[in-house]
C-alpha cells in the first residue's frame, strides 16, 4: 500500500504568484531539474491545464507519464492523479497554499507514488522525501528569484 509523503515550505510571495508558477507547466523544464519536457495535452475552459504529459529524467529514475489535474475554485489548491505512466502505476499529489501573516505563502505538498518495479518501503519513502523536498526548494527558488 502506498504511503503519503507531506512536506511544507514558506515562500516569500503571495499565493497567487506561487500558484501562477505551479500552473505554468510550459516553463517547468527551465526550473525543474528532472523535467526534460512538459506538454499540456488538454486545458479547461478557464485555461488551466487538465491533462499534462511529463518526460522525467532524474538520473536512475526515468519515466514518461500523464497527470490529470483538479484546480480549487479559490486558486489556493491543485491536486492530481496519474492517468498513465511507464514505471508508475499510481501517483496522487497536491499543493495547498496558505497565507502567512507577513504576506508570504506556506505551501503544503502531498505526494503518493507507487511504481511497477519492486521497491523496499524504506527506499520508496526516501525517494518520495527527496522528490518533495527538491520540488519545494525549486519552486521557492523560481518564485522568489
């Protein structure tokens, strides 16, 4: 059974700016080290991505997969589910944004990944921790930079 990994980071920017970076999939290859190509396959009537294809190369882990997105009406959360993947058999995740008192944003990132290859639970949890920590640090650098 897959376990959920949760990490948080505070970004010195308002939530709408953070969400704009999260939603700009075309720019991911410029700031997400492991993202080689990212293509929006379908969009919603409001212009937000509905389905997105990723080609990921994180050294030992390489995968091509499609995620389906759900966007909160208030613009403060997005979640996704794996539609198809080469080595992943499941992925679900979310970003939830909350304001800080000083005008920043706390980003809560949840991720659950299950792969088609056998993997000891300890290694899987470690990989999820690395993925979430790296994603949050890259997001913070992109938004604040």
